[in-house]
């Protein structure tokens, strides 16, 4: 991606500063939202889930981390903790095509955005599967897009494995 939509039009000096200083941020409906670094437990779950998805992903599908953006309009983008997208849809810093799956690991600083604002962005975009992971419980809730709304289709807690078939078959465990 030579230039992402937000770089050309929204707060170029601010975004350059955030990039240069390694700060994680999103632009939601034109508003810059800076997020603190992840905790140990949050990062551990991010990596564990990404690794399990990576190992099961078929050819032509990418499993990407928390710095890969989904650009949902000319001035705004979100970054899930884990994004699964078609290789053909991926550019240097993100995608403008709805991902196949997004995974959000809830934290005190992002919980509200993850279960309201970002949820509606992903639903409007047509992201077929949205996973919410709660590191406190721990639990994994699978939400499936049905008639434009996310519906909880599966949930597992603790060390129980969960096998899903969308966007591809994978068995996920939150704990070893």
C-alpha cells in the first residue's frame, strides 16, 4: 500500500508523530484513538490464538497481528488483535476489503470499543466471524454475522477446546 487513505487526508502530522514513536492507534470515524501497550496476559492470548490460526490457515489466507489495519472508509481504520484475511486482499499496512475473521482480546482500556463501536464497524463491513476473548475469565465467544447482526454461536471457557469451521476449520484452546 503506497499511501493509506488516512495518511493522505487526516491529521498527517499527528499520525506521523504516533508512527515515529511506535504508538498504537486507530482512527475511528475520523477520531484518533491511542491505545496503551497490551498487558502480559493480553499479549499471551493474542499470540496463542494467532499461532493456532496460523497453523490451520489454508493457502491464500493470512493471519496477521495487531498492527494490521482494516480501512473501512477514506479517513478511518481499525486494528483487531488478530485479523484473518485473504492474501489477495492484503496490502502493506492493511486492507480495504472486509477480513474473514477478526479477534479482539478484551482489556480494561478497549472493552467498550471492542463490544460496541468496532463490533458495528465489522458488522457493517460484512466480516462473517468476530471472536471476543476475555482474558479475565478466560473465555472465547464466537459471533457470527446473521442478517447484518452478530449472533453468539459458540462459547467456551477455561481450557476447553473449541473447533470452528469459519473461516476455516481450526481447534482453538485458550490455555495449554
